[in-house]
């Protein structure tokens, strides 16, 4: 059991707290097929993985030549996956017990997923009470690949210094940006990022297969 003392916890959602990455991996291709796009890049999943929803929309416009406003693209993608947040996505192993055991700490979610989708899942799973707030890439104005802004703003909203906070993430690009800002990072195992696990283990302060392996 690995432990560290901190006052606040910042969680990514998809792939970290929720077992939802497999569906996000496929949603871009599903969306483009539905729009009648034929020449879909074979590596579309890898292209989209580090992007926020707004960045994905811009990619579709700039590179795929999808002639739609970015807000429409984002709204349509959200509609494709919304039902899964409402009814299907479940917590990662050990996540519920970890939240309950640490409810005395300040906690929030920092995610690229739009807030209304997050709230659907949190309310259905009855875990919304654990979190002070949800902050999204759309609110901040950039994605986790570009900047650690979302983590910095989350810590500020928690009223804590960077060295008082732990960031939980499954994605290499997000761990890199959080570390660049000085956060203590916990890499959470996610099969969608299997190819990155060795590098995640090298960069993150701790790497866990499930939440039962870590304590505050």
C-alpha cells in the first residue's frame, strides 16, 4: 500500500474514476461514419485520445474537412454518448471505497468531458456529494495536452496550494502537464493507454492498478 499526505484530491473522470474510455475510443469514428465521411484515418483513436472535445471538433473541421460549426459537432458527439453516462458507465475498481474513505478531504473532478455528462454519471452512482465541484476543459479554454491550467484552476478553487494536492490521471499527456506544474501525480491503470504504461510509470509519482493500492 502506497500512501502520501495531502489535503485535496483532483480526479480525472473517464478512465480514472469511470470505466468509459473504450466508448470514447470509438465515438469519433462512429460520429464521422454517421456523417458519411469515407476517408477516416486508421489512427483516428490515437489522434483523438489526448484532445479535448473542442480540440477534436477543430480537428474534424481542419483535417477531415467537416463543414460544421464546432459547437454543433461537440453537441452531436455528446448526444451520441450521453445515454451511457445516464445509464451504463460504472466506476473503476476500488474507486467507490476510495472516495468514501477520503470524504474528509477536499475533492473535485477536472475533465475534458462536458459537465452535464459528468453530472449524469455522478448522480446516478450517488457520488456527486463527494466532490466540491466539476471543472472542464471547455470552461478553462484549453485541453490537458496543451497546458496544466485545468489542474491549477482546480487547486485554486479548492483553496489549496499545488503541493497540498494529488492529481489522479490515466492519460500520459495529462500526467506530464500536471507534473510540469508541480503536482504529485498518481497514474491509474487504463487499458486504453496500455502502450503508454511504461512511460506513465516513469513519470507519475505512483502508478496503481486500482484505488485499493493507494491511501492518503
